[in-house]
């Protein structure tokens, strides 16, 4: 299996799409680095900044539009999605452009100063009202989760027989990449052993809350992007930030915010380990598929060091 490559859409093709799409003039169309799974362009129209994304994955951008409205209506400063649709074999979305740069590119001092704001913003997202919806795992456009239990979600998410998703035929990676079957199986067994601690908790989880999806102007946190939304234990989002900003006091900062917002933390250490195995195991196969060997090895060694089984 070759490494995944996002759509190879050129700047002239994006410009033609926008010219056909809008009756008003479009300016400053610029390709943007980043976005592992979509091709991204910035542009201006009517004096306002916009973000254009193209994807060849079948899930499309409908959920982002729904969740953007839901989060913003409850006071979460999430990127506003304006529209989405199809373009040939691709899907596209157009969203507002939030001013700022990715938090991962900010100096460590700025990251440290903004860490309480990161914890507050993500915890507020975790606590949004989810109404009478039901289910765990992937959030659907009707607001419900896709699986009756957290364990059911894990079994299917890491199952061999997947079709129509980014992970179709992913077990080929055991033959074609650095992904090691014995390591994967060991970490999966640990994940399932610890999943009982995460099972009782059902909150909205961003599920991709790393500092590449957090924007800053150097003084404040200006925006939150690109949720990969699930229902599950809110500690999942903590572990993502913790692993991506390892030099900062992430866990202590988030714990203080949880207490401030009234979230209880029974079995905290066990839930944290379960969350690390959930995100780390997915990271192993993602890094293998993308051909990112150093990231794979770093994550593998971390997961194996967490517990002895």
C-alpha cells in the first residue's frame, strides 16, 4: 500500500472553480500547506477571507457544516462553515478564514501562556449540550453516535473489514509498511483492557484537538478547526494535546479546567491510559500509511512504555 496522497488539485483549477462558483470577483487565491487529507486554498471575496477545501474521501463535509452551527450556537468559537458540495469526483467546502497562525508554530512561551485558553476552549466543546441523542463513536449528521457502546465502536474502528472509508484495506499495511502486527495486537489488547474505564463517559470529543487545529494571533486563541467528532470520554482530547505539546503542563492545566467546569474525574489515570491507547493505536496505522516512520516509531515506543500489559 502506497502512502496516501490528498487530491492533486492545482492553483489554476481552484481559480477556475471559484470563478465559476461566484458571480463576484475572487481575489488572492493561494494554496496552503497543511491539511493531511484535503487540498486547501485561501481566497478573498467581498473583502472577507475564506477557506476552500477539496477532499476525495467519501464522508464529505456535511458533518462539519452541522457541527459548526451546533457549536457556535452554544458559544464555542469554532470555524464557521458556509457551504459544501461536490466537484467532479471530489467534495468541497467553503468556510470563513480565521485570522492567526497554527499554535504549533508559535514560540513555546506563547504556547505556554495560551494553554489555559486551550483547555477552556476544548473543555467547553466537550460540555456542549447533546440533547436526547444516543450512541458512541462517530457523530452522524442527525446528532447521534454510530454505535451502541464505546466498545462496539472500538471493535469496528480497528476491525479488518472496512469499506468506503480512509481505512479500507488498512491491514495491507502489515505487509507494505512499517506497521508491525505484534505491536499492533499488543496495543489493541491493552486498549480493550482499559476501555472499560472510558466506557461510561459520553461527551462530544473533538478527536483531533492538536495545535495544528488551534489558531492564535500571538495574544489570544482565535479559533478551533477541523473536528473529527465522536462521542466518548472527554479525556481523549486531553491526551491529544498532551502528546503534541509534551514540554508543557497539559494534564495539570486541563485538570484545573475540568474542576472549574464541574467535570468529575473518577478513575482518571486508567481513563487516561485508555485514551492514549485509542489515539496512539490509530496514530500507528496513520503514520504507517502516510510513510512517516519517525512518528510511527516514537508513538510505538511511547505506547509500549505505558503499561506492562
